[in-house]
C-alpha cells in the first residue's frame, strides 16, 4: 500500500502519493515521541531528581537540535532536487558532503556544551545537588550528537528519494535498542551495576549509534537499492558544502528562534500561573506534540516530492503538491480540533488524573484554545514545505521569527504581573500587564492562526511571481541557493 517508486513521485496522483510517502514518516515520528518518554518512564522509578535531570536538560537539547537541522534538512532538499532531475551522482556527492557538514557543525557546538555542561544547567536554575546529575546526563547525550546528526542526514537522503519505509525501520530498531538497554543500564542486570541517570543517557546514545550503523548499511546497498552511496561520492566538495549550508542555515535559525521562545514562555507560565498553570501548559504541550506528528510527516514527504518535481522541471506539480498537502492537513486538523474541543476534560483526566481543580480547569481551557487553532498550526507545516522544497528556506526563518517573536512572545508577556520580572539563562525580561496565564494560552493560538494566514498570503504572492518556475530553473542549472525574492 505504501510502496512509492520515483516515477510516481513526479507522475502519480498527488494526494495518494503524498499520503503514501507520509505514512511511514508519521509512524516514525510517533515512535520518536514514544522513545522520548522511555527515559522519563524508567527514571520516574529511580527518584524525583532523576526525572528533573532529564527535564532540565531538554531546553538545551532542543536548542542544539537547531544545528542538526542545518545539514540534515538542507541535504534532503538538495538531494530531492537532484534525484528528480535524474542526477544520482550529484545526489550522492551532496549526501556525503551533507553528512560531513552535519558532523562538523554539531561537533563545533557539542564540545563546549560537554565541557561546560554543569555551568549551563546552573543557568537554567538547577540547584547544586541537581546540577551535577543533570550535567552528567546532558554531557553524555550531547557527546553523541554528531553521530545522530550524521544518521539523520543519511536518513533524510532516503526520504528525498521517496524511500520513507527505510527511515521508519531504522527508527524502530533504534527505539527497540533503547527500550531494552534503558532498564538494564539504569537499574543494572546480572554483573552490571545500575548507573541511574547516566545509564539512561548511555542507552539513548547506544540507540543512536545503532541507528547510524543501520542506515549506513542501507546506504551501502545492504537490503536496499533505492539510495546507495558509491566510492566515487566520497570526496570533499567545498561548493556542495556551501550550497547545503546556504539552504539549511535558515532552517536551523528557524528552529532556534522557536525553541528559545518556548523556553521563555515556560518562565512566563510559571510566574503567571504557578503550579496549576505549569501543569496545564505541560498537558497542552504534550497533546500538541502528538497532534502535530501527522503534519510533520506530511511536511517531510512534501519537501521531498516538491524537490523531485522541481528537479524534473515540473513546477506546476510542485505547487499542486503544496496546495493539496495543505488542504489535506487543514481538513484533518479541523476535525482533530473538534474532537479535542469536545473531549478536553477527558483528555486532561487521562494524562494528569491527579491535577488540582484549578489545574484541571486551566488544562481544559488550554486544550480547547489550542484545538481552535490546530488547523492553522498544521497547515503552516505544509506551506513551509513548499518554500523549503523550492530552496526558499529563509522564508521559513522569517515566518517563525514573526510568528514567535512578533506575535506569540509579546502577547504572552502580558500574562505576568506588572510587579514581576522573569528570565531564562540568567537574562531578566521586563514585566508584563498582569493579564494572567490565559494570555499565554491565547498567545499560542493566535500566533498559530496568524502565522498560517500570513504565510498563506505570501505563498499566493510568490507563486504568482513564479516562485516554483524559478526554483525549477535553478535546480536544473545545478544551483539551488535560496533567493529572498523572485
């Protein structure tokens, strides 16, 4: 059912091909979400400090994830364009150089983070007793970040070629390794002594290494023949590196600005809403993380499909892929929003049955506010896929800069009392207007809808000016550098 050959990507029914490509990616992202809960599940049986160590390290991990995006997604976009144009040799060359860029960029940030891990977590507010164990967890996770970045980049090359099932299989194996290794390393088994928090980090690191070996085996032609790296592709190419970074850097910036706002918003919620507000925000964030999984899968599939069609000199089909994908996601997320709105109370009770009355009331409110904006949140992902597939990745960066910093953050600041200040990483920010934690909830929803509407208007404007036609011309000329305005 989900088999998709390269000819179908550039010639088959758009909606059906998109869904076939996206299905394994949606499943992969669901597995990722489940994998992220493994450490919390097992460490919750160790101590409260052990769980807190994972939670405190997450903001830093999320920010560092922006560096992975630079090479991984930049490579995917360019490889898809080359694959669509039938230039497999150039696609392989880009893949190898993308993996090198991924390793170099992530290593450059990983080394100082490992060295100064304890100082970083202290800036996040960890007390001396918690800082040490948190720093240990963070240092181990970040030390293998370059390995994971290389694996993600090679996986994205399979996605670029339309082989999304290979990516799903790699992810499943990695998660299975983590599921088995985590309890063994945390609690000990046989002659092995339990390592606690360090064991959880080592388990995650081991699963990343296994995933890299698995995807490299596929790339060597073992059991897969959709995308294969040949000996001729292993050559450093400065031009390819420059092209990858020029496309991927704005996407890394996009990830960075959004993650930083999320860190600051958590501080706002803590001040304006106290424990009940933080609990409500956490419930909403967890539900939203699951909700956007289909949109992320559709975005990844659409980026590859758009890139291949541009490489095949089919700009109209690239545009249709964007509009059909957006229509599918908006319709699906409207339905999802209705369900969440109607059953917000039951969802809150399922995820957090021990909430106080105030916490439950705020959770239900936030879930319903979020539900009303889901269609905009989901549709934004596929619209951005259109710009990204056309190598206009700076649009993604600017769109998120406006969405998070010009819309979400200013509204959210209004939540805190006029007599209070807040901050993150040791930086204080001016007081707000005292509107209460509900202002944060509305800030998220308003930014989701306004971001989609603004991006949709800009999409119509750029496509009328020939964005996809120009992108197809650049792709077939071998130069896919992003252009601010066509």
